[in-house]
C-alpha cells in the first residue's frame, strides 16, 4: 500500500490536466481500503459549464459507478485542496471514512479551516479521519501559479 506522500505526488501531476481546460488545478482520487485508486478526477467546471463539477464530486461519482455502490464506507478520498462546503456534503453523503488533502483553503474550506462540516456531529454521517496539509506547499504553489496567470 502506498503512502499519502507518494499518492499526493501522483495527484499533483494529475491536477495539472485541469490547466488544459482553464479549470482550477484541483484533483481528487477515491482509494479503496487496500490502497488502490478506484477513480480520480480534476475540476471541469469551466470545460463543462457545470458549477458542481468539482474534482471531489466527480471522483465520488466515478467511484460509485465503478463499484456499483453509493456507500463508500472504508474508502479514502484524497484531494489536492481542502474541500468546500458542497464537496464536504458529498463526502459525508458518500460515507467516506478518511479524507486526505493537500492545501488548506482559508476562504472556503469545510474540513477544518473555515468550517468543519466533514466532522460535524449534528450531521447523520461524518468522516472518521481527516489528514490535511499533505504536500501542502506543492499543492498551494500549483494553485498560486494558476491564479497568478489569471
């Protein structure tokens, strides 16, 4: 089984694919309990003119289809940027067990910085474990470079 650092390195390379469509370079992957990537996606909001086309939502959808399940308990979602409120809702609805992310999002993050919806005890489902800041510098730099060019 691969570690968080190596998996995030691969995800960072994959996130650069979003640059080809003018989308914010964020990537997400759903990883099964044995460490295998079930699905991965990048943001495609701009490409698809779809405000819900965040990498997390797309990766969760693809994993659900691949496995024939809507309940992804036992799986990990890894993403290069802390999920927003919309994505946090999707993560809890998918019953993801572990969330791993790279850069913190002090403006819109919903996994511990601005909000902590993924662990909110008032919700019927929550993430058991959250590990933020994995390859934080590299993930944040990719985003800074993208927005500097805008």
